[in-house]
């Protein structure tokens, strides 16, 4: 699919107030898509909304909400229906991790991670994809991580959540064959965003060496989504590491991941 295929269509981007969410929205707007920006920080969303309208002459909508809370996903879907927004592109980007030993993380924080990184992804997909299938067109992009490819000590819940997203996205994409709708999973490695700060993780030498620019990751993900690919790992070094662990014993892959992530 070329950029013209999404020109004038509505794209909903979660986690659009910073990092990859901002760059996904910019990349989509650059290609002519109208954007619905969803995150908690309304001031940042409105700043981005004004930028996209000014620089790319697209329509935008802003919804400030916390998708980890209650029926936020259902409320968002109903609001878009009321406004006549036919969402043809869904970017499930919102999520966070905590870098700490599992037993040291409060249970409530684990619950928030699962609610946002897993439950919200499933719920939004369940809500918006049937309408795409009915119209015969749609593109979905889930944001996983290279952490999805092996257990990650000090990111136990986050890594498991991203493994879920990867498996879920691949399965849904297979089920959607022939419908005109595709589901792509993009798995970035270390990316220059606020993720590390939020996770409480100081950069290691390995992370500085492997880090990619957020705008590059966003472009790779959008390109893969438009081509209807099932999965994409961003960056050659990330691909090499992610696929090499499949050849290693599970126990060894876990130990290596723990070494690279450092102590929580």
C-alpha cells in the first residue's frame, strides 16, 4: 500500500503525548492521514495537534484519557462513533515498564502495567477492528519490544506483557486474512524516548550503543504496517539479537537478557 491509500483516513494513536506515539502521529500525518491523539497529558496532545494541522494540513482530534482505568477503551470507542470518526488505522502504542526485581514492585504497579500493556491492547482491537472488517479496510499496529523474544529479569511483567502482544498480534493477523484488514507487530529495541526514565532504568553501555532514534522506529513500523507485514523488528542489531536467542537454550537466553539489562 502507498501513502495515498491512507490519505484522508482517520488514524488513532495511543500514548501520543511523547516518544514513539508522537513520532507515529507525525509519520501518519506526513502521509496525509487524519489523527486522533490519545494519552493522559492533554496539554501535550493539543500542542502536537496544532503542529500536525499546521505542518501537514490534516484534521486532528484529541482525547485525554487513561486507558488503564475502568471502561476508558469503551468510552473512547463510543466517543469516536458519536463524532463520526471511522477509525481505519489503530496504533496500539501506549504502555510502560518498570525496571526492578519482580518482588520489589508493588502489586498495584504490576496491575497498571497489565491493564495498559495487555488489556487495553486487546480491548481496543476488539472494539475497532470489527468496523474495519465491515468496511473491508483497516491497518492495526501493535507496539511490542525485543523483550518479547525471551524472558527478561528485572522486566519480568513488562517482558511477559510484550510477549503476549507479539503472540496476540500474529494470531489476529492470521485470522484476518482475506478481510482487507491486517495486524502488524513492531518490536523496537532500546529507543530514545522517555521509557527509560519512566522505568527507572539508567542507561548501560550496551543500551547507549544499541539505541535507535524514535522517528526511525516509527517510520519502520508504519512502513511495515502499510505493507501488511505480520511482524518487524527494528534495526539489524536488534533483529540479530532477537532471533539468535531462539537458537539458545531458554535458560541461557534469560541469563543473557538479565546481564544486558543490569540489576533492578
